[in-house]
């Protein structure tokens, strides 16, 4: 049991707004990208990955976003639809914008990096007028992602989506997902992250991301971070501390930790997205925060043991089975 | 008496943030600008004019803004200082930005227009990091103006100023001052005006300005406009209906009108700024809304009977005397 | 007598392409601009000034340029027409561009400066397709000015004009008129100045301007400068050495100097433009280079003794009389 | 025998300036790109391909260009060096620019298309000051490519390279390589193509490319095109008429055609680059134009029968053998 009350009578469980892009994952791994020669194409982008995850968990999902009018854009739309995600509010760009790219380099399981193409990308061209109020009114949960705040008009589209969610009582989750390369300055970033976070019920981020948001503040502790948002709309604040694990803070002053699981890591990409999907799924099932966090952790383990992010998102049975196998001691690192 | 409670123990009565520019007023009036040959230079910009007005009313005032590193910028700083306005948070730009210009054309008392130079202007380059938290913490009232929201980084500087004002309990007034030419789209404008207005105690604007802010809404009545903001932070919402006069709505559901005064109009520029200065002065004196609005109207009459905006801002005695003369029937149109 | 052969049977003597702007001259002189309060409006821009000068000398003139669709633009067109300049190829901008401004500050006769407004100006938006081939084909002399090369599409419009002039045998004069603030880098400037200068018959500039053009070269002497252009199209290269006077180099290897005249200097603005007008007028009359240079110098003296640039351009009789008075010793400094 | 005289005593045969990018060729061909899932990475860009071709023909080659400071940039430099191309004037960008990408889609041998990423690319950031005069002075032939003219500062770098080539008597070849997506307007394109072409000895392009350059002209025939450039510096003008073959025009008024060869076409990409390499190689060997064109055609046949452009560039023996096999009737379509 947790304290989040989702609105009833909604035809959609989960809607996300934001980045839709392409991951080009090096097929030859454990070497620098200079020495790779082939790449495999996947749908990518943090909110896209989370939505694919939620859909694999058999939730009714939709996406609000913008795609290039080209082969990459058409591939994205088709993939989302094949994953039973409602794409009626995935808008085509007609300005000649391109699809964002992320080339992944896996030098070792712990030394991964990304080469991004984020100039003139379609996803940042979504306008507030293109956001469909009705989809948000029909959803239990709206997920926003920090990268969509990086530039106009996508930034305004997210604020408009937040306005609709507040108006209709849709629960709002904010995956901070801070990517410095699309922002002009840390100050600018902090201002918009803060304006958005004030309106959100569930906030998920790393300690570093919360530090960035508090660049105008003196004190940077988990306690002061969580308190700050509880004074606005937040009910759950999850602060991730890397290897030391995540802590969920709740408005009643409690903090919650969950155990973690072993994994045969191929790369670290996608860990946060699969964690978010697993955790939010648990919260929507009415599970305790501990059980939800555990489910998120196990989801993440499955994804980081695979080559892709989006395509590796597990079904609920797989996650349950992973937990069971860990408990039986069948998975060791 | 009115319901606004200003914080005690502050060393500044009034601080404004936003546009500082130059008015170049045609000396030859009642003709198209093509036929004028000389111009007189004044400090301009809505929040600058209001601050000059407040200072003439003997309030302790400060300004938060940015000026070009040139003769125009130096002229502005000097003029503010001559008017006893604290300029310690008026920052110099060093990027080569220019001072915004407004050439005024007075074809007739009712047919006035402005030719604006707003490209690469210094005032829109104020950054959030340049906003002095302490000045806001020391002020009873912070005034923000809509034009400063038009572009980054000034937009973020205003949101940061709002954040400081909320943190320190400084009362916030928002003069909508919507100027379409500095904005990319009405949608973008509405999003940021709404995000700012949510945080403000006193909102002043024309019916047309509120309509712009409600471009995503169905209903556009004074009643729905006022209610919307009372659900956030607002305590007073003033909606100006041109010749039919202004109406002040208060959180208790009441609406307030004040009488207007005759004036020998030279031009309409500056009417809104002098009204705002007069009204806010009254509210800060603890006067009733009716009396405050009356004082605002009389201030406006004095300014529109003069050649300039900033330089014509009256002292309190002049406003009282204007009202007295009107009551004695000495001023007729 | 000079060696330039102008084409016969042309209905226009002189056509210039480039900048049309507004000078706002401080009325209160011999002080910093911070302390001035009124300005007088004049048409400005180097090629505009030269064309006004040529028209006052009773030559048949035309202008190729672009003006803002506002009061300033209409003032410019009207003024040109009042000066008998053909404005049929002065195009209106409809993108919302503004008219360039130059505020002049006269601290003393020898300490003058200009505050420029050059962002988003209409004159730099002239496109190659807007250049009227027929006007160039009808002209004896085409004058180009360096500032029009500073940005696209005006830069391309000038190269297209050069292409038409070459095709039709119109003599080309290049007034270097280098203004650093509109250029991105000195390298970029040098590349386009050189591409343009290769095609020109008469090149006028200061030693500093030629040095800028030679930033990729080792040797910087008048002799090497002149030789360089004689290897392309040039027939006359005038290099101005400030107080030491100007030297005209000709293809036959000769150099020519002319005497200078005393003047009661108010400000230095406009000296180069009036010199260019006077000199080119002399060359078009078939005068010797010495006599042409003398006429240019006397023209310049008249302009720098006046408050404006464009409006002070003299008629031929005035210049002859000025020379005569100097010779009679009636003008002394 | 042909009439081009290459300078003697040079340590480099061939230097190209311009685009260096990455081709990502779909591994699954004969289908739309939406349905491909893996891509293979190759060095690309027309002048890069031609230089690789020239180096495979055992000429001494160098490249003048700019690469991103990332894995893609390092891959490009390494590949060029592995192909014995001097990269001492291949400059690293440090502004965060990316490497241009070209995703190739092969729907059928005759229906191929490219999805380009050309925003914020490093190759267009080469500055004139970064062009090494000495490399051009040491080269017999300099190749420029039209895409490098598309934006500043690369545009100015090419003009500076042309200036050096003229100064040192290096023969100049111009591969028009017009790609509309990097240009703002056809007018702008025509102006700069024409300014560059005036200075070139050998010009290679399609009829459509020459038409674009003549957008300000009335007559568009091969004869008028060739004559136009012979009035400037050109000695050979090659106009390609697609399936009807190419025609080489020479200054003496002659036109030259060569026979074509059969090929088992996989895709059409790279045909122009391998033709240019083969043709220029022949001209540098002192072969007749017919024999040079034949060699170019056979080179092109080899490349279009392969999966890549750059990597498939043949050695001279392979080209000779291809011609021999065609003559023996061993290659039929």
C-alpha cells in the first residue's frame, strides 16, 4: 500500500510526454567506438523507454511527442504501435527537423558513453497547442521527463501538459533525466526544473540531479530536498545514490529503501528507465514503496544484462521470475 | 483599508525587475513620424516608469535590471540615481548588447504609436544568477513586468526573482505589459504569463491581456479570470476595460470601481504605468481599493497631459492637488 | 584627363548599392552623449551620402537598396526622391526588419564617435534577385560599399550587382567603408573584400582598410597594395593616409597627390563620403586625378564644417567657391 | 594528351578541401530504411571519397578539412591515414560540433536515397586562417567541392584556398556536388558557385548543377555554359547528362565523349566521386580526355557494384582489368 490515489474511470493508465529518438548501439562491444563498424537501431529516449516498459506490463499507455517526417520517424511510430502504445498524439514535424540519435559506446560494463545528435531534433519542436488535453484527462498518470524542458517550444508543451494534468487531477511523475548537452546553462536548467517539480506528485532523480536543481540554495541534503518538494505538490521523492541504492521519501517524513539484486551487466544504459517503469508500475498496483522499488530494481537488472534499452524492457512475469531466481540464488555475479 | 499585508521591517518599499530602455519622443507632434525631425531622449520601460513614479511618491525604491555598456546605458543609470532609486542591482552588459529604443509618434491625442528597437537589447540579458536575493528579501513589494518574460535569460531571471520573493514573503505585483513584438507565439506567451501569475498577489492588466493568457481556455469573463488566479496566490486582480474604466476584483468575491477624472490629453503613452504607480502607492498606504484606484487614475491624467512618461511622473502632492482641482471643477476637457 | 573610360549612351550617370540608414545627430555638441537630450534625424549610410552628393552635383543618380516598412524607411525614400535620386530599385522589407541607426556623439571636433544600431536591419536583407540588372546596364558608374558585404543576403546582392556591371561594362567604384561591428571576423571580412575588389576599377580606402584586406599577406606597402589590384581590374587605387593626405595610384605606375584645404571643423563624420563624391564627380568630368582629388577634398571640408553628413552635401558651385575662397586666403583655421 | 599543364617540382599530386563525414549504409538492402535494422560505418563526403580514390591510384594526396573531436572524427582521421592521405591539415574542432552523417537507403538499384545529418557539423567550421598555404603550394592539383561553400566559415576557407592556388599556380578542379539541404536559397548558391567557378581550371558537374548556377541567366545550353567559364579560367568543363553520358568541353571549342561500360549495379551512390577520381587521374597522367573519361567511367562501375563508396574505391589495376573484362565481353548486365 502507498498513499498515491490515482483518479478512477480513466481509459488510459499511463501517458508520457517528451523525447522520442533512435539509439544506434555498437554491435562490437568492449572497445572504443572508433573500432566498431556496425550499429543496430532501436527506439530510444527516456520517456519512450519507460512507456514501452509500462506497456509490456500490460498497462494501457499513450505517448505525446513529435517525430521527424522521415524513415527514422516512421520507424519510431511503427515500433510504438507494435508495442500497443497509443500514438494519436505523436505529431509529425514538417519543418525538416531530424530524429535525435544516440550512438552508444560500450568500452566495458562500467565504462559506457553516448555520442548524441541533438541539433534540430523533432522531439523538441512539440508546441503547447499540439498537446491533447483530452489524452491527459483520460490518463491516471502523466510522466514528464527533464530533457523535454531543454528548449522551446517543447518546454512550453510540457508546462501546458502539467497545467492540463493539474486541471484534471491526473497524477504527475517527473523523471529528472538531466542531460547537460541540450541546455544553455545550469542556472536556466534549475529554474525550469524547479517550476516543473513544484507541480509533480512523484519526483525521481539522482542526488546529482537534485543538486543541480538546488544550485541557488545553500543546503543540499536528502532531507532538505524532499522537504522542499513536499511543500509543493510532491508525495514521493526518490533520490538515487548510485551504488548505495535509492531512497524513497514520503510526505509523512518516512524514508524507504529496498534491497537490490545481482546482474550480469553488459552496459549501464537503460537502468534508470527500467527502474522508473518497474517502480511506477508497482505504485499503480497499490504495492508498498519497498515492493515497488524492488520491482524497479529487478526490471533494471534485466535491461542492463541486455544489448538494448527499449527492446529489452521485460514483461511483469519476467521481473517476478527474476526476483524469484535471485531469491533462489540462481543469479550471481 | 485593503487586505494586502506587507512584511514589516524592510528597508526598501518597492523593487521592480525588468525593462530599462530609452524613449525618443518626437518633439513635433500631431503629425506622422516621417515628418518629424527632432526627438527628445527619456528613460523608459514600464517597470522603470513605475519605479520612478514610486520614488517620486517618496517610497524607498530599487531596480533589478541590465543596461548596455554605452552612453544610453550610462544615461539610464544616472537618471535612476538622480531619482533616488537604488541601482546596486542594475548590472552592466559586456556582450555588446544595445539599449532598447521606443520612438514615439503622436499623430493626435488618440492616435499614438511606437516604433520599437528590441533586437539584441541588454535588458533581456539579465541572468538568474545576477538577481540579488537580498534586495528582494529587503523589499515589501516586488513588481514584475510581462516584457521581461519574453526571452531567455531575462525570463529565467524573473522566475528566480519570484522564487526569492515567495521564499521571503515579499508581496508580488505583476503588471502584464504584453508587447507582442518580443514574443514568438501567443501560446508561448500564455504559458509563461500563467506560470508567473500563479505566484503573484496583485495582477494588473487589460481585458485583452487576460484574454491572451487564457488562449487555452474556453470561457473569458472577468469573473472566471479573477477566480482562476484567486485559486493560486492572487488577492487583487485589476482588469482594465479601456474607456469603461478598471475593475478591481478581490478574493472575497467583491468588485471595486473608482471614478475617473478629466484630462487635457497630449498622448496616451504612460497612462498604464502612472496608474500602476498611483494604485500600488495607495495600496501600500493601506488605503481602500477605491481610493487607491482614484489616485492611480489621477496620476495617469497628469502623465498623459505631458510630453514624456518617466519624467512626467508626479509627486503625491501633485496628484492630491489634481484630484482637488477636478473636484472643484477647475479641470474640464 | 584621366584614363577611366565610361560607357556611352547611358541614361544614368551614377548608381550606388548598399546601406540606407538614419543618422541621429546630437544637437548639443562638445559633450558626451549621456549629457545630450535631443537629436536631429538625417538620412545616412556611406553610399547614400555619396549618392546624395552626386545628385547635388547634377548627375543622374539611382540607388539599389532595401528599407524598413516603417516611418524611418518612408522618410528615407522621400528624402532620396526629394534629392532627385531614382528609388525604383529601393525595395521595401516586409519581414519586420528595422532601419539602421547611427547616434553621433561629438565630444570635440577631433573626438567624435558613433553608437550604431545594426541588428536586424533592412539594408542587409537585399537579395540578389532584387537587384535590377537593367538599372546597372543603364549606368555609367556603379558604386559598392563594404558594409553591404557584411551579411547575407546583402553580400550576395552586391556580388550579383558586380556580375551585372562586368557583363554590361559599367565602371565599378568600391568605397571600402569597413565597419568592424557588422562582421564576424577579420578573416571573413578580408576574403569578401578581396573577392569584390578583384572586380573593381576604382578602389578607395584608408591604409588601415587595405591592411585589413591583406591580413593573409606579408608585405603591406602602398606599392604592393596597388600592384595587387592592378593585376585584377583596378585602374585607380586611392589610399588615404589620414592627415598626411590621400595618394591616387594608377596602373601606369604613377602616384598622384593633391593639396588640401583649411576647414572650420565641427565633426569628422562624412568626410570620406563627401571626398568620394567629389573625387568621382571629377573623374566622371574627365578631370585630372589631381583636380578630382582637390575637388573631393574641398567637398569634404564643407561637410565637416556642418552639423549633418547627407544634408550638408554641397552643390558643385559651392565647392568651386570654397576652393576659390581658400585660394584667396578667406578661409583659415 | 590533354592541354592541362601541371606545375612541376611538387611533392603532392592531389589535395582536396571540404567535407569529411560518415556514411551509415543499411546492411539490409532493397527495402525502405524503416525496415532495416543494422548499418555499417564508412568514411564519406565527396572530396574525401575522391581523395581516397586518388590515393588508391598511388598518387601522393593530402586533405584540408575539419573533424569533430569525438569517436567519429577519430575514425575518419585514422581511415585517411591508413589510406596514405596526409592529414596534417585536417583540423580538430573544439566547439562541440558533430560529424556529418549520411544514412543510405537502397530500395532498389535505381531507387536510392540519403537521410542526412548536417546540423552543426565540424566540416563546415573550417576557417580561412586554418587553411595551410604551404600544402596548396606543394600540390599539383587542388580539388574543391561545392558543399564546402554552403556555409561560413567553410565558405571563406574555400575562397582562401582558391586564392592560394591561384597565387602558386596550382591547377584547380571544381566538383560542383550541389546538395540543396545545406543552402538557404538557390540564388545564394548560384552567386558563390559562380565566384568559385571563375577561378577553376576544370569544372565537373551535372546539367542540373550548371542550370542552378545559371539561375540569373536566360540561355541554358552546354555550349553557353562552357563558353561562360572559358572566358574566365576554365580549360575543361565536363557536363554530365545522366544516362546519356558525360561530355567534356575544351577551350579550343571541341567536345569529347567516351564510351560507357556495363555494371551490376547495387546502388548509385559514389558514382560521381569515383568518376571524378578516375578522370582526374587520367588527366594527371597526360592521357587524352577520351581515355581519362573512360577510366572514370570504369572506376564508377566498380564502385556502384559495391556496398560502400569510399571503401570500394578501386586501384588502377582493378580499373584497367575492369575495362579489359568489359572489352572481352565478360561483364554484361
